[in-house]
């Protein structure tokens, strides 16, 4: 907060305080920062998702996807095929995502909340979506104006 006593520009040394001048602008305003007002969105059938990875040859590989669909509220676990993983890494990851996307499609899920999507997990999801044979449309729930 700005106080009248802080409007002076001061130089403080060991033995004295010298006023060098005055600030000609204010650093306090009630209208500059306002709280965001959230826009409520009603969702009928949405899912949550989390991805678990392991390091293979210094590369992170998704091996498990967990998901919960509302209103069923039952958790589902999608695991990579460990035998296929040893013989064909790319195919095993592709089949993991294919089973997850089929699950979402069969349950008519339109919105997915993904933990840590903007950084680490977004890479895996976008890579899987871009190599899928189905067409998916992505959008954010709300935008800041």
C-alpha cells in the first residue's frame, strides 16, 4: 500500500536519510487488479484423466492411463501390454491410447479434465491425438477476456 510518507524518494546511508525528490505517479489504484469472475459451465458427461510414465532409454513412455467418468464415478485403469512393450514400443503405446480413446467414445465423453496438461502430460496426449485415425476437436472451457 502507498502511504504519504513513502512518496519521497530516499537515499538511506549509515548515518543519514536524504530526500532526493518526489514520485509523480501513484503505485496504488483500486481499479487496476480485479478478481476474476468464473463463468459456470454445466457439464453432463465428463471425465478426468491422469497418465503414469516410466523411463525407457532416457525417454518417458506412458504406461498407464487412469480415468473416471461422471456421473458413473467409477475409475478405470488402462495399462500398456508389457509383452508388446518389450517387442514393439511404438505399437504398445499406440494400442494403449487406442483403448483409452475407444472407452471415451463408447461413453460419449465430451470433456476431459487432465492433470498437468499444459506441460508434461499434454505432450503425450497431443501426440496420441495427432496420430489417431479418428478426428478430435480440442478447445478450452473458457478464455480470459
